[in-house]
């Protein structure tokens, strides 16, 4: 059996002979169905609310409302977009997102793009009207050849004043998990921190504007006109970088006008009616599977190892209860096996994490091949394999006791970070950040007392990245060891190794080019200490006191300091006896001063 996912195959249209009489389409008058093409995008905050409104409208009118989610425009940011979808939106009067066409209603030679609040009212009006044409269709997908066949019948119960109409067949996909802003507007679609996209437009089997039907020279498609045709299409592996997945596919068939008088720029406007068709899957005997979404994650500790995970989908009739994998880095001479057991029914998928890491090259690309060698303890009839490339970053190096500087988004309470030594032990971590505000935190890693490898990890409990967030680890002389200035696409988190290679004496005054002197007195202090800071130029500075673990114990907030000498009193009465550090952080860097408290 061939794999589910192939390289992209071309579209083939089959031109079957028309039957003389209808076999599956009704010849009785029927009311119009509603086709809503919603223009949406992953960065559109209110688009999930639009999705919810359309879904509720469809749920309340089973079989009568057909949603098509078209990712397009600036808010889509190129994710899930298609050329077909872009061209559909281009002939509509889109002024904002979300918006959508309802049966491609036309005004002023433009398809009307309604606000989401108008979807249902406009749709109810359409459902109350009689359609001059009825549609019926069946669809099959061959699981071995990936060939799609859609058989369509259309029957006109009334005259239509057109020289021709356009029949369209759209391919939609459900259950696509990905990113989306505004997920809180439609929480029912959130799964493990990701948004479940449904009714996503993927392709047209009939080309951009459809297949011509009812063609005539009289300008009238007469009642009784009958059309039938079989369309053939081969499923590609991916569409706009998203896997095409068996079991998640639907087809939408609709008939639209061929033209509008005086509006030559409009194509296939004024959809008369449409139907949704769930395909029947054939050729599903035996056990077979597909592999996708190969992912790597680094093993911390400056070692040449990476964890491996992937997604397996059952694409045949037999339930899968045993899978044996073989995964190889041929360049490193490393081949391992992993066995999975469970219950995976037809079209269901599961994420599998291999327990034994694979050898990779640090700072150089490695190619890892994975194949299934047994399904239900029998070798598959044809190879099932996939390969992926991964480069584990080389650890950056620095001297001295480093400092973590981090900025969160307004959901600071979801953000946490950790520093591990080469044994995997936590030696420093963030405090609990407040919710509803942006936090900028600076922590001296005073516990870095030995040379060696360390790992920094940042986590986001919301699993949606830190919009506007960033971090960096710097040495006392302001050398950046590691950094990431855009955490928006981070997801649940990331980690990076770094090395401390020495503890050369770096003068504190070198750490901030605008501060030429800073001292704390009296030192030791008991209840009150004074910080004296001399600046070259006026500046804003954040002043705080941290303990030996880098934890902030006093925060004086942001201070506006003038050029020359500045004196700031620090109330230390709440501190226990011991050694602390007073930090002064400006946009030019940071200086620290030791402060000894006696009680």
C-alpha cells in the first residue's frame, strides 16, 4: 500500500458522459442553502468569534449552512493561505476582519463582505428563498492511490437568466491544530493550547472559478436542464505547508452565476445554493500508517544528543496496536529502535516521543531517518519512512558571573525561567510574576561559581508564546552570551546551553558606560543604606536589592537620575543579616555593589 502523504500531484478533471435522467438529485423545488466564505487569519483577534458565530448558525440549521474559512489578507501572515483564496477575497469589498461573503451577494460590482454580526441575518433571508437549481453529489477517496472522485448532478427546477453558470467543488479540511490570536473568544476550539481550525479552505477541484454548466446562446438556462459529471483529483501531501489528512476532509459543491451584467471583473458571483459532501473512503484493507510532524528538542548539558518525537496516523481498516520504529543518524553511526503499543483506530493519530535520544552534531546539520519496520508485528508491504534535519546550536561562551535580563508580555504570570547546571540541577529560577502587566526583570546569577556548561530554559504556561517578550544573558562586561529578542512564536518554551569559561576580574564600572562611580554606605549597614550613583548623562535606572540566589528582595522601581551625583536611600530593616547585591540597571547595562547587612 502506498503512503497517505505523497509529493504534490496535479489536478485532473474527468469528463464523464451525462446521464439522461437524474439519479441522485431531486427534481422538486427546494430552498437555497447558505454558503458563508469567511475571510480570516491567525493574527485576527476577533476571527475566532466569527468562527463561533458561523458554527452556531450551522449547528442550528443542519445541512443548510455551509462554512468555508478562507485564510487570507494581512492578518493571515501567509499561514494557511492559497492563491485561490486570495483571488476570492480580492473581488470582495473587505474592509476588516473577520468578514465574509454570504452566497457571494453582489453590490456595485463587488461581492459584499459582511461583518460577522450579519452572517446569520443574511443567511436566514437566503434560506427562505427558492433555489432554481438543486445539487447532489457523492465523493470517494482511495486510501491506496489517493485518487478522489466526486460525482455531481445538478437539476434546474426553474429558468435562470444566464448564458451559463459555474459549478465549484471546494476541498476543506478540519481539525488543523495551530496558532491563533483571540483563542479566548472561542475556547471550545482550544486543544492543548492550540486552536483547532475547521472548515479550512484548501483547494478547488474545478479551478479558480469553477466548471461551466448550462451553457447556451439564448441567455436562459431553462427549467429541466440536467447536468452530471465525475471529477477526478489526486490528494497532494501538503497544501500551504499543512499536511492533507485523511478522515478530516470534506467537499463543498455550489453553483453560482456565470456573469453579472456590467461587471466584467466579477467571477462566479451570486451562489444559488450549495451542499457539503463527506467522502467515503475505499481500499482500506489491512494495516497501514503515515508518519508526519518529525520534531527534535535538544538535550541540555552541552551534549551531542536530541530527543525525537513524531505523529503517526492510522490510514487503513485494521486497528493498530503495535508499531516498531527504526531511527538512524547514518553520519554518526547511530541506529536505534523504539516500540509503541496502544489502540489506534482508523484515521486516528497519536504523538509518540521516543525514549532514547539520537546522536546529533552540535553546530552542524544532522539528517535523521525514521521508518516503521513493523505494524501489528508484521513488516509493512511498502516502506513507511520520513527524514528530518536538525542542527543543535553550539553553546555560546562567556566570562564571569552572568546576568539574566528578561521582559515578559502582559501575561507575566504565565512566564517562568530556570538555569540548570551540567547535572540538570536547578541553580536559579524566576520568582512568581504578577498577571496583567509587563515585567522587566534582571537577576544576577551569583551562584555561577565554576566553569562549565549551563542551560537556560524559559517557559510559557499559556503555550502561545510571549508577544513582545525577550531575554538575554550577559557577562559583567556586557557581552551577550545568549538571547532571543522575539518570543512571540516560542510556543510552550525553549532552552539554550551556554558555557562559563572563566572568572576574569571585570571592573563593575565597565558594565555600564554611563555610570562612572557607584558606592553603597555605610557598609556593613543595619536599617538604612545609601546608594551613591554618579552618571555621565541623565538616565532612568531600575534599582533593586537581590540575595545570593539572585532573588529580588527590595525593588525601588524606576528612578529618574540626573547627570552627576545621585543619592538614593534604601530601607534595609526588613532584611536578614548576610550578603546582598544592590543593582542599578539602565539601558546601557548594569552595575552591582555588594552590601553586607548586620543585625
